[in-house]
C-alpha cells in the first residue's frame, strides 16, 4: 500500500473511526437545548432590568414612592443573573473532566462549616438543624463534597416550612460514606422525582423563582458526587418532606 501523508508525517495506513451518528446527534441536540435554556434563563431577568431602568429614566426616578421599589427589583434580578453565572461556572468546572482529588476529609467539619455559613437564613426561617455524625475521616474530594452538601442544605432551607426541621446524618457502611439531608418541607411529587436532577428543572416554577433558584443546584450535586464514583438518591412525601442521600465509596 502506498504511504499516506498525514499530520504525523508519512504513515502506512490510516484508521478511520466512525462515531455512532445517533450519539453525535444526541450530543448535538443536548448542546442546542442547553444553549436555548441558558438564553431563556438570562432573558427573563435581563428584560426586567431593562424595562425597570427605562421606566426610571423616563420619569419614575423622581417619584420617591416607586423609585426605591423599582431599584430593588433591578437589584434582585441582577443578583439572580449573578447566581446563574456562578452555577454555570461551577457546572463547567465539573464537566471539564478534571479528575476528583483524594484528600483526607473530616466529614463533620464539612457539614458544620456549611451550616455555620447559613446561620442567618436558618434563624430567619426558624428552622431547627440537627446533625448526627461521629468523627469520620475519609479519602474524598473535599471541595466537591462541600459543593454537594451546600446545594442540598440550601434546598432543605428554601423548600422547608417556616419552623421546620433539617436532619443531617453521616455514617460509614462497608467502605461507603452515606450522608443524608432530610427536611420537613413541601415534598416533591413522585412523578417529578426523576427530573429534578436535570439542569434548569424546577418543580414549582413560581416558588423557585421567588427563592432566586436557578434550577442548576441538583445537577451540580449529581456531577460533584458521580465524578467521585458515588451516587445521589432522593425519597419524598408531599407535605411531609424530602430526604437526599449521598453514597460515596471512600
Ligand atoms: N428539599 C427539597 N424540597 C422540595 N423541593 C425541592 C427540594 N430540593 C429541590 N427541590 C425542587 O427541585 C428543583 C430543582 O432544585 P435545584 O437545587 O436543582 O434548583 P433550585 O433550587 O431551583 O435553584 P439553585 O440552582 O439555586 O439550587 C427546585 O426548584 C425545587 O422545585
Ligand atoms: Mg437548589
């Protein structure tokens, strides 16, 4: 066979790899859907910011009865955009396929850190938090475990009832670290459970928007845990609450 010229120089033969076309089309469709979703998520707050800014400029800025309200709406929408960008960056970092690190992690300190940083939200909603965790040291990616717990605890606060409870427990079982975050909130309808880990999926759109949610939190949790070989699961009862469980081989 005549030698073939390639970027590698002159070679004897060329191996052509045919990718499965359905796979390529599926990936392409997912990418398009993702871009469409991201654009839509940006559009709503941007339209609102622009509309309120225009109304202020065309005279409302001189009306002390409405100007502060309009400015607060602009501020709230800008904060939402900031949260969106920050969640998208976290997701992009996780998807960059950088291997998870393995370091010594004191699980209780990660949980305590996440709770301490939310003291004001917890007090404001009059929520009681209990932690059942003995001293557990594991080999894991500390930052990804923190990210996962941070999103689960945020949800347990946001989707809880005022005066509700959050129970966090962690234990080792046959080489697997099990951490669960249980709340006494609104619960999630069973038919919605398989979809809540999808990007941008929100069960109650109105309530999620009110709480400033982007719908990316649980997809971040899923990535952060699965990239370490672990799994995340959920059980929920309407009106009674939800329990999210992380299982991590350590
Ligand atoms: N503990 C929970 N109790 C009830 N519903 C929940 C709970 N956790 C998540 N959900 C539902 O699942 C949806 C997706 O959650 P996810 O954390 O991915 O997004 P989010 O909370 O809306 O936004 P954010 O990106 O800020 O976390 C939520 O909008 C909510 O409807
Ligand atoms: Mg969330």
